[in-house]
């Protein structure tokens, strides 16, 4: 029985990155041996065990053979006869197919260390094409490692294109697509995920609403980058610089989906795209089982980003109505996230990346000033619900108007 550290822990250690979790592969052992040693079995499709003290995952070495379409269509064989090289050979990328022995010696039969040094994402073998999830994983690793200079090997990208052309990715289930996408949204360069999917042809079948944005023009006066798809990825990049939250980044990415189905005769203008965006976001969220906190924030940003951009021009009544429709008083954290996504939208334009965005501070202050107000005790005692609401509304309007006046004078 031999135990090796494998996968991301070895890769990240070689890259001098922090190692968040460690996975182990066990060679030459049986399920019964592992149980006798006190390991707790947790694997559903193949034997995976938790260490009795560290609770880290230990998996018996295994082989996989494609027997049916889709990412679940595999026959798994495991046992003491499976070698370490055979186990490493079933992995997706060479940089993930390196093992480390107890003494620190590396087992690297597929050149993963050389690819780490060359900053290349390369498939281990031709069996890469058997699992459509690997298209998403390579895109996600691009989002993680693009800032380090990693690129996809041309032959790997060619295999990904072949998988798309063979409709292998059609077998992906919505939950797995969203799982990989949410992880990608948390990576340092999430726009790289969508760029890779587009470069291999997978963006259209997986995210047709996003793919439809590319080639759609916008007014050059406000969007020097012209292309709506380019703008959307620029907005995502800005959101990643403003917030680590995947919810904010998702909302920033999809806020303009409605521009993808503007009639070409109306280009480059996109009147009414906000409501069209809402409908498309809701359809995308339903199809991919997107969690409600992602969907709801994205809908708010899509519906109201134009109002936020014009905040300093708006009447207090319009601002208060916006606060109420966006549920800003009951959901202050979500409102703050929506403002971040709107700032990313403003900065996600060529030449606008470093421009100030005072609208966020102004609306945050206006919301806080209005939220601090409470009905006076005598109003509560004498009035009914409608009267109390009307008094509170008048007070909030006055607070917003005062803040606007102070802002105009430069007082705050």
C-alpha cells in the first residue's frame, strides 16, 4: 500500500500558491484494508475514504472507460492492480496529473511540471474528449491562471472544439454547468472563462444569451469599444476588481442581455433593453438552476442600472421610488452589491476604466439618510397604517432633498 499526494495540492505547491485542501491516491490497497485501518468510506461511484484523524480524502487508484454519452457515462475499475501512472492518466490536464510521494519525490509521467513552468494548460491524453465537463474545467482553470500567464495548448483547444462540434457538451446537466460557472466567477479573471468558451464554440450552446451580444453595436459616443459582448466582459473584469462576490460579478456580466435581441434596424440604440434583459436573465436562471440570490441581484441591476447612472440628475421622488422598488431599505447589503455592479458597468468601457463614479456614494448616502428615519411616537399613536406610511414617505423625501442640496453646494 502506497499513498501519494495528488492533484491541485501538488500543482499549487509547485506554483508557490497556498494549498487549501489535499487529496490523496492510494495504490495497492483494497476497500477492506482501508476500512480495517479506520478510514470512513464516503464515495458514491467509487471508493473514497476520509482519514480517521485529518479527514482528508483518500481515493483508491482507478481507471475509467467511456461506455455512454455524457459526463456520467463511465465505467470505473479500481483495485490494488491499478498503477499510479494509470490513475494519473485518466486526469484532465498535465498540471493536475502530478503525484508526490512521502519523501517529496514527484511522479510526473505526462510532463506536468514542464507545462507548469511553460504556463500551458494541456490535456493528458486523447481520452480528454470523453468528458464534456472538461471543456468547462479548462475554461475555469484559464480564469484562475490567466493572470499568471497560462494559455491553452493549441491541440487542447482543438479537442475542445471537436467536442462541441460532436455535441458532447449537449449532455451537460444544468447543475454542473452552473457549478463550474459559479466557481469561475470567483476566480481572479472570470472573463477568461467566457472567452475560452467562446473560442471553442461552447458559449453559444451553453450561454446563448451571452453569445448573442457579440457583434451587436452600441453608440460609440458612450461605448468606444462598440461591441456589446466586449463591453459585457469588460464590465465583468471591472466587477472582479471591485468585489470578490460572485453575485456582483454575475449581475455585472448579464445586465445588458436585452441588447442581444434588439432589432438590427434599431442599432446602435437599444431602447427598452432593460426589461428585455430582465426576461432573459430569468430564462437563463431557470434553465441553469441559478440560485435565487444571483438571479434577484442580476434582475435589479438589469432593470435599474440606467437610473443609477443618472442618480445625480433625478428628483428625490424618483430616487425614493427606486429605493422602494429595489427593496433597498429591507435589503441594504443587496442594494450595495447592486451599486457595485452598476459602477462596474460604467467603468467597463474603453477609456472609462479609471473614471470616478460618484453615483454609488451618493445613492448609498441617500438610502442611509432615508433609512434612519422613523415615524414620530405621536404619529404612531394617532395614525393608521396608511397615514404612518405617508408621513414616513414625506420625511424620507425631505431627507433625500436635503442631501441633494448639500451635495450641490459641496457640503457632503
